[in-house]
C-alpha cells in the first residue's frame, strides 16, 4: 500500500468547513473513501482523544486513526476494506459505534420525488425520526425538510448536543436533509441545528414531524417507538367497521367537548393525576354513562403554551406529553371505542406560534409561513399563517391529519378557524391584505387545501367512515357540499349562528323575549343549507363571557329552569349536539384551563338535576329516531307554533320518515300556560317522553300527567289538537303512542 499522509485527498477548505460546522456535504469527505486504490477512513469527532477502527463482524483491528487536526478530525488507511466500527476514546471513556458516514442514502428517489410533488403519504413515509435497521445495524433515520439551509445537523443526548458531530446529507431533489445514526433508539431526545440560508446558526429547531416530544416547557423532540405504535394491539375492529353508521347525517351524534388537561378533579378525595390512563378510567365511563356518543378533545397536538388550550400547536404529529406517551393516547382511543364512544380531535391548520424552536423561519427563510406579513401574520392571535400555496406545506398538514386518523384510529377532525383560512381579509383593514390573483378576497390556496384534506380523509386506507367538521362562522356556501359539486367537502359544520342567536335570546329577561322571538326560529330558514352541529362550545364560556348558567336571567330557580328549557330546545332542534364540559351540570364559573370543572356542585340538587336532564336528553335523542334520522332533510321538521312571540311559545314536529314522530313544545316565560291548545299532526294519545320541569331535574313538576289525548278541534291548520299544560320555563317532548 503506498505511503500517504493520513488526510489523503482532503482539501484545506474541507477541513476548515468541518471544523466550523458549515460543510454542506459531509459524506463527500467523511467515512470510507478510496484513495489511490486504498481504503481510507476519515472521522470527525470533536473532543475525542483516540480513534481505532475495528472490524464489525470479527475481533480485528483495521487501523488506528491519526488525528489530523486538533479540533477532532481523524483519518487513516485500513488494513482491509471491511464493515467496521469506531472505538472512540473520549479522554478515558470508551465508546464503540458504527460510523454514520458509511451508510448510503436512506430515502428512495421515488419517495423524494413524491415528497417534492406534495404527496402527504410521502411525508408520512419519509420525514421525522424513525427507528430502522440499516445493513443489519439498528439506529434512527432522521429526515427534515429545509431546502434553503446551508447545513443541518442532528443534535441530542447521543452527541452532547454538538452540532459539529452529525451533519446531514442533503437530497437536492426534495430539499430534504437525512442521516442514519447507528445505535440511537426510541426515547432519545433530539433537535436540529441549522445553518440558515443567510449563513447564521439558527436557534435549535424541534422536528416539525416529530411523533413524540418532551413535556413543556422543555422543547426537544423524542424518537417515538413507531414499531410499537404500528403494532399496537387494537380491539376496535368492530367499531371501525360500524363507524360509518355511527357518524353520519342520519345518526344520533351527541358530542362532549373536553379540555383533557383540566377535566379530571385535582383536589379532594377524587383527585387524580391528569394523564391518558386516568382519563381512560374516569372520562370514558362518565361520557358513556351520560349518553354522549363522542368525545371531542380540544387540540392535543403538542403546544408550547398551555394557556392557548392547544390552539397554537407546533408538533402537528405528536400527542402532548403533558398527558403521557403516544402509546398511552392510542390506548385511550381504543378504550373509548370499546365503550362505544367516538373520538374527535380539534385540529389546527390555520396558524402556528412564533416560538423560536418551532416552524418560524425554519431554514432561515419563510418556509412554512408567508414572507409577506399581510399574508403570513395573524393579527388576532400573534401567530404565523401557513403558506398553503406551497405544496410541501399543504402535504405536511394533510399528512398530520392522516396520521391522527391512521395511527391513532381517531374518528374525525374538527378543523379550527376555517373562516380565517377562507378570507384573505379576515380581521384585516383595507390595505392590510393581499388580493388573490383575480383581485378577490377569497383565499384560493386555502380552498384547494380544504378540498384536498376532505378528499384524502374520505379514502383513508383500512379506516372508513371518518368525518371532518368545520368551525366556520360565516355564510360561505357549500361547506358541507361535495368538492365535485363545488363545495369544501366537510361532513358537518358548526352552526355558530344558531349558538349566538339562541344564547342572545336566552340572555334576555323573559319580559323582553317577545321582541327577540325571531332569534329562536331564524336557524330553520337556513337549516338545510349545510349539515350542522349545534355547538355550546368552549368559546362561549371563556374571556369574560361567563358560564351557560350565568347567561340565564332571573333568580336562582329561574336560571336553572331557563337552562333546562334551553337544553330541551337544543336536543329537540335539528342538528347534531355538542356541549363543552361543565355545561352538562350548570357550571357556575367560566372555563379555567388551570382549574377543573367544579364537580363539587353535583352535591347541589339543582346542578345534579341539570346533569340528569342532559343524560336523559341524550338517551331520548339516541333511542328516538324522529329526533335525528332526518336532521338534514326538510321532510323531518314542521313548525306547529312559530309565531307566538307574545307568549314566547314554540312548537314543532319531528319525524323519521318511517312512522316515528315527536312534538317539541317550549315555553320561554316563567308563566305556566294552562289549556294551551296546539294543533297536533296525528290523532291519538301522546306520551310525555320528557319534561324539563320535572321534579327529578329540579323543576316544579308541572305537566300533563304523563300523556295527553287529541280532540277533533281544529287548530294551527290541523284537524285535531290538544289542550296542554305548558310548565314555566319548560320544554316538553311528546311522543305519539303506537
């Protein structure tokens, strides 16, 4: 073998670039190289004192490398070109590892091409940190999209967070940096050190595609046990097969909205540490026992600021570490399905926070966000807006949605802040926004993104029947229409107008409700323009708005009676149901994310009565097909009394199209109505299926003795009618006896 200097083939500028952590192609100089027909190894190991090359498969020393630069560059010729390990002496502490720079490219050209084309499945396949076995060696493949970076390194506990140790390989065709690091395993903490587009070292960045993170305020990403997740022992096959029948326009859907971190009691005899396991033991049986069909979780993707309630996420693929591991969350969903409950996640593709370790200027440029603040900055929330016109960003977000549905068997996504996505001038004054290419205010890129999201989620492999729900507060047409028909493709839309109008009405003193009667009927004017969820959401019990009970007028008894009558109105009204935690028992205070629902109130009979009413409403709603089957079809509803504003009385008929029917009557004044005649759709005996004024709910127990019979007296355009007792501030549900 010819005599060579140990650094054979190395140029001074290569050495200088390695030393100063700005080499853009470390594989060109590190690892095994052939120089003049002989094998040479170069290793860049800052702070090491000695490096020996050992044969991987047998006890043989191949070379002791020479330190060719005091900063930690070692090189030397091998006695034989064999797979090898490096024995490193860290000044008295020895370590044996495989050399990361002898492994070839990790991502296929086909996968990279699909990634560059904006394929969300390529994001799921390629990006993030994945435990793999390469050439028989276990380790972790790291891959991150940072096309404008000059250098990207993986840093973590395994290399003392030294950005010089593990610079990555750039795959130019997709702007992706990759590196396989041997012997790193699930549980390792890591981040990326990035030399940005302008030559400056950026703050350490968390992995945008991390599947697990540290618990805040710590910000490192964690290598997730993806093999364990991929082989999780699910018990929900039957649920998945039946899911499409459980969550559609004709199904009974009553959703319990929960901020998971604060639902559990944290004081007193029932105090429990809030995590997924405890929630499995407490929340799931509670929601099931209350008759809810679904649990909807405020965003659980990892987020740095707990006070955002999850609405400012930075790790779109990682369940928050505040509540446990990804496996714990999977077990929670599995347990919910076993209990017959669906799980819907609040999901936030509209914006992200500007924390330095996150997505903002990720590679030194506006990569995930728009560069122009008129497009890329949310003035309402001090957050950044995703550049959805960039296909890689769109694919990143859609991949996140798919990951929750596929990896964790989540049943649906409630998409937050859709209105802010649809309009370029959302919450902006003239001159503060950029028109689309046609000069309009519509955000064409967001429209295309939402249509694609809804198309992709309808065809999730092996996971049929998932739904998407839009939080959209304007009159944008076709939110729940099919994309091929010009719509956005959501299955449901929150009816924000119904929520605001009816709460406004209920806030009024009953004396003045006659002047606001239209607020309770207006939703039926547009009820069939979309498929709606009626939400009494967290948004209405925060920021000084008070609790639902606190919005009700009158003395203590009237407040509770108003709330009970309102719940009866809601459950009798067309539309799926959603209630935020605490509302189901008449919480007194508004939502406090640092506290918990005031469970001690259930010692009070009036609060316990509201809870019992919600349970009974859910059960009646589920068992009575007339209350849900034709929710989205005009033939399922008929006004009987819509114009009695003087008495604040409303009455309507619900049918299922197969012979089942109910009549719902509301009296929104504290005045009992004796002998109130209502035209009935069918002759015969009508049973009182529910009375919100019943004593068991805390009411005055005024009613009709359990049933009423019609008389051949014409009223309200019907040939038969019944003279009813309408309880004060009460709702009745009458069911035709068969």
